[in-house]
């Protein structure tokens, strides 16, 4: 028997409607604009701080299992990693950039907790 999403029957993979991440208030256009301006205005040096700004907004406006998320990362916490990634990307002529995105994503997930 097939069930419609949200009918109270859990899905086989355990991802019912209540389990989905649901951001509130759209996509945070103003926060993202601020992040882009910070990054462009500093020629990418302050990108880690822009990432923290956007991730903090995203976590504060996301609920999982009815609980709000909180982002505990700081700009200084990722700044050293960002400089290392930037230098390695320059030395390897951009090849290292393939490893930057997954590591940045991993850092974001590690720094996101339940409030």
C-alpha cells in the first residue's frame, strides 16, 4: 500500500515529513547579500566570516524533529583552514579546490548542533 507524504506513516528510510529540515522565512536573501558583499569587499579574505554569518542564520531558522538548530562555529575557527586551503589551491594550480568544498561542508556539519 502506498502512503502520501505527511499521512503519519513513516517512510522506509525513516524520513517522514516531520524529519525534513525546514527553513523558515525564505532563503535568507538579505543575509546572503551581506555575505557576498563581505567576501567581495575583502577580496575573499573574510569569506570565513561570511560563511559563519550565513550558516548562523540558516541554523537559527531551521528545525529538525521539532528542535531548532544552532551553529557554533566562528570565523576565526575556520580562518586558518581557509588560508591553508587557499595556499594549497595556489600551489597545486587549483587542483586542491576539489577537496575544499567537502571539507568546508564537513566543518559546517560538525559545528551545527541542536539548540
